[in-house]
């Protein structure tokens, strides 16, 4: 692409191709001009209305090399959107980063029919010959964040009304998220107003009321129907914002900015706050420009700010095919003429040959410096991307470790609960069973103990009886009754004269 840096031009002209208006900018002064014409030192910028292009989102595998990315996106756009293969649509795209999708790269794509481009800009090209940049209107809003006119990174909604289009755009975290054209341009508003009013109202009268009457103060017959029209517009806006919040998982829209292509008295931002319940304000930003007192369409101001941004701070989404011609030295004809002259000089004058070679080397050096600058910018961008991905990875690993820790703690708790649930009832049941058997033989228990040794569970009962025979009878009974379930061990029976009772230690092993 043969594109110059806009910072090398002496002036900038912004173009509204739909109303054929031109705003010239020199330094920080803007003025409307009817005599815009071709100039090699002039940078020209224009925009595309939202209704003129198709906007969609697609994903491309990260395995696709960068040099094949453009073709891969074009093929996928044609397939997924079922575009007519016979039409050579112009397709531009911007990448959006999704940390949750590790396998794909995600892109917003903008598609336009070349016939629409020709119809929209043919009269402009006839007048000024070249247009250096043609940007989708919603992407111009990026400059508000890069120039820190809007400092917040919350989710913001921008609504802009023009004579032949109206659009909604949502930015989140200072990046483009969503845009949609709505059927409420001034011309469409006029048609809808006539339907509500029940009579045909001249467009001129409609616009005059729209611009000069404050709905809070006027008693004009149109007031009631304008209020109905505005309520209908904001109901449609509310439906769109509801969809955007659900589709893109936004908690809420923090602010709504409303712009109008012409100067009006009625404050639509006040009605927006009432109808949408979202803090709203007009498109009245301090762009830092001076003017001759004429109202400047906000899109013109945005275009002039956009030209001031470094390349890395704006979206690479330029639809223009009307480029400035390259400098003489960069043209094939120019190179041929230069080579011919150099050959003549080399043939006759050695010092001139030396000077030409030195000049050529200087040009090559400048080209290499320019190439280095571009590669350095790419390097910085990629390093930033890698750093962001590493930060995302660290967050995910931390979250995973936390989940593993919580899982281990829950597992340990469940094991303990299971042990208590299973083992304690078993012990209680065993003790109850043995106690019943002891009662049959009139034997008491002085104390008992429990331990687990080499996977054996052993109860130790210290028995007390008035007769040693009862102890032996009981052991014999227990051995026969619980054969295969328990193992009983009785090593000796001791008689104590003082208490005149027999004592013995009975070990019960659970098999």
C-alpha cells in the first residue's frame, strides 16, 4: 500500500461524502471550505457510514502464519457470511484479544461492496483526486481514548444521528466492541414522525422544529409526537444494549454519549437518562481545535484527531483505494530515468559517480532506518502481547492451584467424615454386642481400650468376675458364637484376695 504518514503533510481535509462537506485543518484551526481541491501536500481523510458496510466477528486458528492471515480471513468471511464469490468485496479487519480462547485469534471484520465505494466517493475523487484514509465511522471513536479525552475504561455507548444514517457503537476497556446501524437517521425520523402525526410534514419544517424547539418549553403541536418518536428511538436503543450486555457479558453500560450532526436545542441526553437509566451526555468534547464560529460536525473533529494519532495507536482499517502517487524516486519510471542519468554521469565524470553512489547509499540507509522503526514498533507490540498472555497464564495457574488446594481440603474432610460415619458405628455396635454377652455371664468390665496395629483392629477388655469359671465359659461361648468374625485371646486369670474377685484381660481382634 502506498500510504504516506499524515504528519508529513502541511494540511488536513476531512470529508463527509454523504453531505459533500469539507473541513480544512491547518495546525489546530478548523474551517469549512467549499473550494477543496487537489494538493500533494494535503492529507485527505473520510469515513464510511455504518449502514454501508457489514460488520462481523470471526476466529482464525493461531497455527496460520501471519503472511497467510489475510487470505485465511477472506476465505472464512466468504464462507461464513455466504458472500457472492463473484463480487470482490473489500475486507478489512482488526484483531481483538480473548484470553479464554487459547487456540484461535479473534477479529472484527468490516466488509464493503466496491460498487458502494465508487458510488460514495466518486464525486470526492473528481474534486480532490486522492483520499489517504477511509475509516469506518465507529473506529474514529478510538481517538477519544488515545487522546485521553475520555479517560475511563468502562463500557461506553455512543449514539450518533446523521441525515442519512444513525448508529450505535459500544467500546469496552477503550477498545471497539460492537456497532450497529439503526433506522433513525433524520430522513427516517421524518418518515416515522409523519406516520405518528398522521399528516405529511415537510422535511424542512421537521428539521426546523428538531433544531430550534426545546421540548420542555414549546407548546407546538409537534411536541407530543416528537416525544413519542424519541421514546421509540430509546426503546430500540435499550433493546440493542440489552443484547450487547448479554452477548459480550457486560455487567452494565456506564455512560451514553449522544451526538447529532447539527446544532439542536433539545437535550437528547436528558431524555436518554430517563428512558435508559444510564448516565448520559452530549458529544460535547474538548477536541482542542479552534474554528471560525461555524458548528463543526463531531465526525469531522474526530477525523482530524484521528490523523494526529501515531500508527500504533489507531486501528489499521483503511478502505481507501485512492492513494497519493508515490514520490518520483519510488516510481518505476522515476527509477529508470535516475538510472539513465546516473549511467551518463558515470561514463563521463568520476566525482559525480562517487556522489551519486553516496546519495544512493544515503537513500538506502534512510529506507533501512524507516524499516527498522516499523519493525521496532512491531516488536514492542508483540512483546506487550506476550507480556499480557504471560500475565493471563499466571492468573490461570494461580486460580488452578487454589482450586487444587480447595479440592484437597474437601477430599480430606470427606475422608474424615466417612471414617467417622463408618468406623464409629462399627465400634459402638461391637461394644454393644460384647456387653450383652458379658451380661449373660454376669461379668463386669473394669476398663477397655482400642487400637489399630498392622491393619488389625483390637479391643482390649479388662474383665472382673466373682468366679473364674464364668470367664472361661464366656470366652468359650464367644469363640463358638463369633467364629470367623472375631478372634478372642485370654492369656491368664488373676485372683485378688483383697477384693476376692478374678481379673483378666480379654483381647478381641476384628478379622
